[in-house]
């Protein structure tokens, strides 16, 4: 192009010309291009503008090919000018290219399909349902991250086999195979106008040796019988570009790509795939390839996608396509540190911008740095650097950062020799390993040796597959080492080995502990602190992943946000009841485990812990009601049921522990003649939903015996019947239980009405002497049931223990609420003792001391249970505390 002609071009075009020989050539050979560029440079190209240029209704097979190639020229030149002028960011460039690819594929499909239908008729499934071709974009096209000179990776899929309905009948397979070939030719053939896209079909099942198209059934069978790990990685990016039955396709592909549980084994598969790429790069001497070389684009993509494979089955939010958005999510979820994600995203943008400038030169699908000095200088200037060495310096910084973080994720785990390998290799010979364990300061090295020997000889270990056994063998010496550092090495080792034995057949968990030594040390710390925590981990090893999140100790639960998020997840998988039940259990276990880690670290008091566990239970109950209501086949209303759950006992008093059962009662307030029957079914379903054992465990044990008339009563009770029963028929002990009952979930109007009934019942005048006799009789019955002959003090049931405090408070509430309504609040035993002291019903100082005792005994009870021990302690250290309760008992309840 002459200088005179250049002078007529917009300034931005003239600025871009030196950096793109392709742009120069196109302007010289396409006399329509200059005006077309000038008319749209002020704004990005969107699908609407590209569609107007193509004018699909006017196209036939021949004009379609020429028009799409002209459109490509305009799109690439438009992007080059805006990008090089600094007007287009990376997102605009990749989105515009992806939108162009979508349009080009759709236009080619529509034109070619019309021609085939005219000849063969519509492709039909049995039942005369019209069939469609689903075109799946893979790789950067699937992620809407296409580069400016990219080829496109496609897969062609159709739903069902059958035949066409025209005169010249062919099978659906033949129809869609011909259509696929025509689409490829329409896009990939090189004509005098150039080419639209190179089309790569090698990601389809069986690659080049497989059929060009496949049905849903063929694809599903392939995934089940032959699908490989690298294909899971490829399908992460899969996006249906054409086809309405994408949800059915998603149902086929999702289980293959995203495992139901955490899949740390994916790291090894991705590591192997990357090693193959590295070998190929080295073989072809392509270290300067910014896509495949060390620290390149592919390594950033691998970092993002490996965590999608590992966690995507549990975290549906990670089942997205764009690399940068995945990285942002990993930072939000604490999987990667925010500074790591910032470095990776900065490198990604830099490398992608450099990639485009390499391709603007000659419209070549290249990722190799230029070797010619002139081109090196051009690329450096296009990137905003004064010299090529300055560009390389910045490039090296980014690639070094990427490589460093890549190695942190994909580096080979600790393998090879370990100082304690002999302890495991010779575990059958306890005499040989006892001295080694003694040197590690195990208090009882003989017992530790016997435990190792038992595990080594055990059937489960002996039957492990070789690959998993290797991981197991590598972990045990490190477990022995970690346990030796604990305050209680013998207990810690035994608990750790129990955990390994429980998860030994699940290679993904062993892979995680092998890949992340810090997680193994956290396991050691956790099980050392609590036998119950060790047992909980063994039952729910999926929680091991939580040990990788350093934010746990700093993050306070946000229960409304948790409930909203879980509700959304359950709604998304409706009506899959089994998955909903598992999801709720997984989330409950996760939240409880997060609280457990904070508890063991001393971050939470027992009171704060109980408040959180109670709020968690309330949230799960509140979600269970609508989920179960949807599944009641016969119901008289589609909207929310007029139904509520009232909690008693530990949950009612907000004193829930990790393993507490739920004392609950079901109430309804609905005049419909079939309400009782329908809500009874709902209550049964709720109870089953909560208490059933599924693959993910159990949500809660439930106890429904506190309903009116106990086991003999109806499962669900109307509000009016509940009021009548409480005022006319309930036993004293039922009114005692009512002192710590509250609305937990469901219809808030019923909750308010229940609270009014509760207060009304508690404020009924009672004869103090009669009440005392009834309370004492119930207390004696409990003591007889829980008699203690151990010589130790039972923190809960013995005289002066927790139950005594509860009975004292219940008596005070029932005896005095008719004169002092402030006693009816469900405030907890300590607060109610304080209020009773302030009212002069009991001595304020004795109330304070008894409250302190209650708090201390709850703390001791919690500690005992965390270590799997009975709630019995030596009496001497707590005599002073116990005496305060005994004195208050004598004052309030002794005759």
C-alpha cells in the first residue's frame, strides 16, 4: 500500500500497519476492507454486526463460503487495529473471535442442513421426532477464549438413531456424518477468499480413528468403557454451540468429567499429560513456545483445570469454562492464595496478548517467539517495550512465576527413601522396629509396633491394588514421623493408622495426603487432639480436603448465606432426591468439621460452638421442609406448607453438640379437610430424610417422643390440638421440656403462635409443693435409670451435675413465671439463673456460682466426648463447683 493510500486510512489503522503484514496484505488485496474498517472502529464487533454483514437469509452454499471468509478478514483486521491501538482488551479479542466462530458454525450448519433435508428429508427418531446435530466447541472455543488465528476443535453429536423421512432415505448417522463433513469443508476449505477456520476433530471419541459423529448412547458407552483421564480434562471446556438438547448431553458428559467426590488422583493424570507435552516440546526444541513451553499458557490452564477436575463434582460453581473466572473462584474458595491467582492472571493476560501479537504478523497459528531480529523488534514495540530484551525480561518474570506455582501444584509428591521406611518395610518383625520407635520417643513402642504389624498383615492392606499400595507405603513412614511429634504419640499413631486403614481403598484420598504433606501434618494434629475427630474423619474422609483451607480458623459462619447457597444447589438438582440428600449431608459434615477445627484450636467457646451447631441444624431443617413437600404426591397446596418444626432438648436450648440427636415436634395450622393426612405424610418423609443412612452418611438422629401423647400420639399435631393438650392433658415433665422448646423451621406464623402457647402454658399458676413433688419424682426416675457406681463423678446425671441445674431452672420457671414473665424466655440455663437471682427467687451469688458450674461442666463434658471418653471425671477437682449446685438444690427443691 502506497504512502498516499495510507494517508487516507484512519490513524488507528495506520498505527497498526507496521505490526501486521497480514493487515497490510488484506488492505492491498481487499478494496472493500478500508471503508468497512473505518465504519466500525469506534466500537467492538458484536454478533449483531457480524450477522448483518453475512445476511444469512440471502446465502446459498456458494455465497456462504465467500461471505464467511470475507467476514473473517474484517473480524481479524478490526481486532488487530483495536488491540494494537489499546482500545480492545483481552476479553474483547477472545469474545469477538468466539462469537465469530459461533456465527460461522451456525451459518454453515443451517445452509448445509437445508440442502441435505431437501434431498433426504428430516432426520427422525422412532416416534417421528425430528433430530438435530449438536455441535460442541472444545478447548478455547468452548471457553470463549479463542485466539485470533486459532483453529477450532469441534465434536459432532446427535441424540437418537433412526432414518430420514424423505424419498432418498438414509440413516440419521449417515445424514449427520454428511452434514458434519459439509460443515468442515465450508469452514476449512481454502479458496481465493482464504479460509474461515481450520477444523480439528481429534477430540471426538477414538480420535481420527473414530466416526465423525456419534449418538448420545454411543458417547455414553464410550465414556464408560474407554474414556481416558485426558479426555476428562478436554471435556471441561466443552460448550454446546448448536442444539437444543444440550441438557441431555450435559447429563451424559457431567458424570464423566466431574466425579461425585474429591478426585485428587486427577493431579497424577494431569501431571502425566503435562509430562508428555513437555517431552514433545523438548523433542522439537520449542522451549520458546509461549503456549506449551515452561511457564506458558497451557500450564496456567492446567492449574485452573486440575482443581476443576478435583472439586467440580462437589463445587458446581467450578463447572465453568473461562480460565480467569475459574482462577477467581479458586481464590474465593481459598484453594489458591489471592496473590497466586493475581500472579497467574497477570501472566495469562501478558502471554495471551503476546500470543496475539505473534499471530497478527502473518495470521499464522504460531506460539513461537520470532527468530528474526526485525520481527522481534516489531513484537516488542507492539507489546509496549522499547527493545526485544526488555520484552524477554518481562516474559521471563511471568514464566518463572507460572512455573513456580505450577510446580507447587503438580510437583511430584515426596517419594523415594524416607528415614523411617524400615519401620513399615519390616513391620512384620516387631522386635526389629521397636528400637526405632523408642528412639522416636513413643511411650509404648511395643504397642505401636504391634499396631503397625496388624495393619501390615491386614486383609485390606494386602488386597490393595499395586498403584494404591505404593501410595500407602509412602505415607505410613510419614505418619509415624508426624505422630511422634504429637503430645500423645501412641494415641495419635493408632488413630492415624485407623484412618489410613479406613481410606486405604480410596486412592484419591491417599493421593491428596501424598500430594500435600501439610494436610498430613494437620491430620496428625487433629486426631491427636480428639479421638472423636479421628473417627469422624474416618467416617467422612471427603472432609480431608478441608484441611487444605487455611482460612478456616479465621472465617465465622454466615448461616443465612450458607442456607441460601444450599437451597440454590438443591433447587438446581431437583428432582434428584438421592443427590439432594447426599448434598445436604456433605454440607452438614463440612460445616461441622470446620467448626471442629476451630473448636480444637481454641477459637470457639462451648457456648459459641453450640449456637453455631444449632443454627446449622435450623437451616437444614428449614430447607428439608420444602424439599420434602415437593415430593408429597398428593398435596392440597403447591405453595409452602402451613407446617413448622418445633425443637426441644439440646436443639431447643441451643446446646447442640456434634453428635446430638434432634428432639422435634411437627405442627400445622391449616383448615383444609385433607391437611392432617398430607402433613402426616410430610412429617414421615422429613423424618426419613433426616435419619436415613445414605452413601454420604446420616444427617441427624431424630427423637419424636416429645409430641403430644408420645409414641402413642399422631406424628403431626394441629396448633389447636397442641394448645389443648398442653393446657389440659400434658404431664409436668412435658411442661419442664417446654421451658427449652422453640420454633426452629417452617412457617413463621406457626412459630409465633407456638411461642404464644408456650408462654401461656408456662405462666399457668401452679402449686409449688405439688410441682416440687412432681419434679423430684421425675429427677429420681432419671437418677435410678443412670445410676453411677464407678467412683467417678458423672458430669451430667450425678447429684450436683448438669441435669440438676436444668431441673432447678425448670422448677423456677414453672413455679414463678405467672408472676415474672421474664422467666419464660428461652435464654439458656445460665441466663435464667441470673434472672432468678435478680428477682430474689434465689441468692444472686449462689445463682452466679451455679451458672459458672454449669458452664464449666459443659466444657468438661465436651472435652471428654471429643476424646471418646465417658462424661465421668475424678470428683475432687470439681468439688467446689459441684457444691454450689448441691446448695442450690437444697435451697430450691429439698423438702
